[in-house]
């Protein structure tokens, strides 16, 4: 099984704000309040909000008492009001009323693969933001290739199920585990691991690090965070997911090579030692000349090294039936 993170792994990881809906006030007010809080956050979605505000030339007001809520959102004190921005379920948990008539808009955006976050001012929702993060162009091909290699591909994301399903559909992934908090990612990987079932996790973010460490093989995206790379076994030099298939194919080729080398290492000895010990002497009068034995010893080393060097010319097999 290969488990993929969504943002920054399957997608470009450069989310942009595509839609703003204001509940009464203006979209620019929603963006201004959101950016004031998000300016202090390191979350990729937060950067999208700040970039949008800067693009709109909005004067971002200062924020105090900023607090990040891992997996939920962030909050801060802006213009004498407590502003919360984050996932809609979290805002509702915080007691912010939700009007059912807003749900249709949210579902519409989510079915396009967009992530919807809410902005609340004290105890009322002031607006919604839709953020899109396009797939990397090579992701569908990479997923298809992994599936052709007989691997199950799973999308594991903290995003909500509708958005996750929409992104998975675009990438050709059938199995989606959505709304997983960062601390639950590693637990999910642990649940997949079975004695004869190996699990690879591919991720880029700080929140992927425990899952990368938990998996049999942790694969970090080279364009991601240092923490993810430190926690992983393999780092892909580029952000291209096709490297995952290449890494697995190279691993398989290496294991095959090791098996062949064990054959080369033992075949000379299993043939040579009985002959040298005189196994054939009673029937044919053959013994092994020590010079030949020495040559066989050297030949076995040469065979093993020469065979191993073939891996230098390893070319990953191309996926069948490329689109
Ligand atoms: Mg990520």
C-alpha cells in the first residue's frame, strides 16, 4: 500500500483563494480579517489568504494573542474582536451558529476539490473562503503507474471528505481517508501495517513526519519541509510523484540483484568444494587444481561485483498504456 498526503504531495501545494463569500459585509472585509490572523500562521492555506489580501492591496490590520489550532484553524484578537478562521466543523464546535442555507454553497465548492474555510468575528460567521490547490501535472500518471505495479494507493488527508474525494477522483485514487487530524495520521499507518503487508507513506509536511516515521518506508517530497525529510527513509529529489514508482522499482531491482549475487557467490563453492574434496575422484579421477580453485574464488567476486554494477544503468520500466 502506498499512502499519499494531499497538499504539497499530490497537489502543487501552492493554494490560492478562488472564491470569497461575505455574510452581510463585503468580501474585502472578510479577506482583511482573515489575513490579519493568517499572517501569523505557517499553514499553506494561511499563506494563500495573505497572498490574496496582498494582491487585492488590502491594508492588513495588526493581530494580537495569535493561537494556531492544529488541524482546525487559528484565532487572534483583531480590531477589538476575537477572530477565528478555520474548518467549518471547528467553528461550529466553538459555538458559532451555522445557517443551513450556507451548506449548498460549501458543497458546491467542495465538489470542485476546493477547501472551504470560515471566518468568524466573535460569535458570528462573517464569510467563507474557497481555496483551490491544483494537482501536480504528473500526479495522475504517477498514481496510475503505482496501481499498475499492483500497489493500492490511498489518499490520507486532513481535508474534508467532499474535497478529498474530488481531488482523489482527479488523480485516479479510489480509496480516500479524509478528515484525519495530524496526530491521527501515524495511527492510521500503524493500523494498515500487517506482518506481510508493507506500507509506504509519501508526504511533505511537518504534520506528515510521525506517519513517515511509522511507515515501513517513509518517502519525503524534496520540495517539502526539513522535518519530513528527516523523518523519512527516502527523499525524492523533485516534487514529482513518479519518483515513488521509480524508487520502488529500483528497490525491487536491487533485491533481485542481491538474490542473483547470492547465487553467484554460492554456485562456485557448491560445485568447487566437493570436487576439490575428491567427490568425483573415485569415478573419473578428477581433483581440483589449487590454481583453478583460486581462479574460481576470484571469479565469484568478479561475477558479484559485475552483476551489482548493472544497477548503475537501471532504467525504470515505463507504465503500460500511458495516457
Ligand atoms: Mg502536505
